[in-house]
């Protein structure tokens, strides 16, 4: 399945629902939906995005998931059954995360806090350190596990799986995601 540039652009500013089940243990927080994600309604759906391959390599999921044409009910249920949830800092779809304003990210931080209070995961993992620093005005945040909790959950900052984050590989992403997932009790 492919989209023309015009078709993708028609999804600019669209929003998609969070994927969070009743027993979420690991809540992954992306920056915002990309246009492909908005077009399919599936998080991290752009072909070539390394999120699901990294989850598989880490053992967080037990079988491949390809959401590039949309998330199947079985794939959604597999994530929920594994205790994995997904939300975003900013809710509107853009072609690139750098199109978001600092105010949007800060407002998204308030929204994510509410999601975490409502769902009570063991671990919250923000996928993108720059967006986290902006959203929470924490210029000193470092990658990895943070000392302070996030709404009573352990707080991790992990790399964003976008291909634009070229210095990360599926293997390096998997190792970092696995550490957060282990603390969440996924294994």
C-alpha cells in the first residue's frame, strides 16, 4: 500500500487514538503521529520505521508486526496482551516532528501526565530526548532511566525509532527498549 504526497498531506493535523489496554505496563510515548501514521491510524506505521522490528528483536513482542497498511485487530491485541501501550506527546500529525511548537509539546506533556495517571503503567518510555526536554523544560535530561518518577511510573528516555535518527540501529534500539521493558515486567 502506498500513498501519494497529496494523499499524505490530506492527513496533516489529523489525530489518532492512543493504543492503551487495561493492563498497560509499558507506555511508549512517541513525539507525534507522522502523516503515514495518521493515514493508516496505526502508530509508527511508516514503512522502514524501526519501532516494531526493535520490539521484536528485544523480545517485547513475540511475532512481527507490520502496520504500514494499518494495524490489524490481532496486532493490536498482541500489543495489549503484552502490556504495551502507545501514545504521543503532541496529537496532531505532521510530516516532521520539527514542525511542532514548544507550546504544543508542553501541552502534550500535560496530556501525557493525565494518560499515565489514568492507565498506571509501571514504566513510561519517551521515544525522543529532544521532545522530552522541550515538553518538560528539562534541558539536563539524559537518555536512559531517570532518577525521578513520572506520575508514579519509572521514567525512561529512549531513542526515537525514526530513520531520521540515523545513528541508532534496530539492534541498539532493541537493547534500550528491552531495558525499559524489563523494568515494566514485560518478560
